[in-house]
C-alpha cells in the first residue's frame, strides 16, 4: 500500500500480523511468525509505531499485557462504536476495589479481601471471575483450603496495562507488598 | 439474722457484703438460707427473702470464683490508643486500595475508547447460515409444515418402524442423484407413507445439507424450495453423526 512506502518490509509484515490478530502478540511469537530476530522485530515495531503516529493513522501500536496490539485511537471511539462495537458495562466501584486488592495482594483469599474492605466481597468477586479479570490460582494451606485469587492476562489487556509492575508503579508504592509475578501466564 | 459476730437483716447483710465490710467467703450460705426461711411469714415475704438470699449466693460465688484476669483493666486503658492506631492503619490500607481502584477506573475508561479486533469467539456468536444461502431454516420449516399437514395422523396402532434413518438417508441420496440437479422440496415427501417417514426424510435432508452434498435454494420469496444435489462426498468424508 502506498501509505506504507516509508515502512521497511519487516515492519510492514508485522503490521499485517498485528492487523489480523485479535489479541496482544508477544515479541517471541511475532519473531517466530515473521522469521526474524527478536531484536530486529523490536526495532521494526518501534518503526511501525513511529510511522503510525507520524502519519496520523486511526490506529496505534499499543504495548499490552506483555505483547503488542493495534488499537483504534481514542478520538475515533464514537465512530467505531457506531459500528456496534461490543460495549461492556464499566465495573462497579466495589468490583474495582476488589480488583485493586487482588492485583496487589495476589494470591489472596476472599477472607483477606473482606478483611481489608470491611464488607463482604462475594458479589464483586463473582463479577470479576465471570469477566475473566481474575481467576483461581490455587488453594491456601488454611482450614477449608480457601481459593486463592489472582489477576489474569485479560485484566492487563482490558486495562491497557503492559504488566502488573506497570500498574503498581502508577497506582502508588505505599500499597503493601509489590505484586508478584503472575502465577499463570495464560488465563 | 445472726452470723457469727455479725447481726442484722438480710438487706443489711447484702449491703455489708457489697460494701466490703464483710467477707462474702466467710458467709455460711446454709445458715443464711435457713434463717431467711424462718423469718419469712407469708408467701410474699418468702419470695423477697428468696430473692435476697439469691443475691447473697451470687456475691459469695463471685468472691469464691477466680476473678477475671486483671489484664483487661490495664489494656482497656491502652486499648483506645492501640485500637485507634490499628483502625487508622486499616483505614489507610483500605484507602490505598480505594485510590488504586480509582486509578483502575481511569485505566478502564482510557482503554474502553480504544478498540482492537474482536476475538473470534465474539464474532462466532453471530451464526451464519452458510449452508442455506438462499433459503432460511425458517422457510425450510415452513415447507415441512405444509407437507406435515397433508399426512393424516395415524391413530390406534403401534408398529415397529419400517423405515430407519440410514434407509432414509440412502433413499434421499438415491432420489437426489437420480433426479439430476434439482428436486422440489415437496416432491421429496410425495411418496411418504406416514409422518415418521416425513420426519426421517427431513432429518436426512438436513444431514446431506450439513455434509454439503446438497444445497437448499429458494429463487423467489414464497417460491418453491428446491434441493440442489452436488453429489455424495468422496470416501473418507466424515461419517454421519446422525442419531437414529
């Protein structure tokens, strides 16, 4: 395509792959599929991102959940939504609180979440599990072997986060222990 | 009432015990109860004496039993501070998470206005009528309804089915192959002996459509539904998974 004149062949190939993908693609996956070295893929991704930004494209390259994805720019939201893009109800305040606690304290039991919030969190937990934002990551070695919750990849994707560290950096360092690495890479 | 050196009424005894003038541990309960019983004249007096005696028993019991550990006293003085500090810590911890929740809300809002390609599972929720390009299932069922009405229900007899799914399937294939390219839907059922045969033939039709051996077409709205035969699939094609 004529717009991609300034784009190198590898960057163009990556653009095609990212265009067709419905989820963030990791660097190694991109490198494998494009038959290129990860280092050159990284350079080509930077080239693609700069190209999309400089030429005023409607999509931008976004680093998300440990991968890369082409997302439409925020300013075109209304137009994209007019095409009946799936609209998801925003999470309730309670659900967001529970999500924040799980993100920072994971793996964490429901009782521990209730303790912090001072109220029952069952409903909010249910919503978050249903939406695939958190999941069971194990069982605590405590009476009743309560479920331990942790955040999922989908959580990072849906909140535009590169990683959990990304979130803890922004959300404030005074919160408890640093988030641990995801106990499971895929949701 | 006389108890050793002490003398007075039951009420006075209780006052002395509560005030600490008399050691409750030294009070002989049997004597107290016996004397109270003696002095009470009527039922009402006995009731009062009984209540007062109970109080004496209670006071002696309290004096005899080990008193609650003395810790509560000093800690209850410290508690307000410790409790307040603990509460403050908990509130602060909660506050931090509440603020983090606000950050998440912002992230959510920013992310909600940027769209990626929807996942395949989202797209798949809209079923495509690929097998029935020109006639919908609705139209097909409508055609079946017509045929159905024509066949009178048979009552009074229960027979062993003479016609099986396999038979219906091979009969239909033979029929379609023999007819060449197209057969009208209603023709397929013209020779059907009963409703069972109609049902089996219809199921067989759905099966050949599923296997892409035939297509269902309707040239015009309300026009006749036709079956277009495209030939049996080659050997090795998936076996029919049709239940009998």
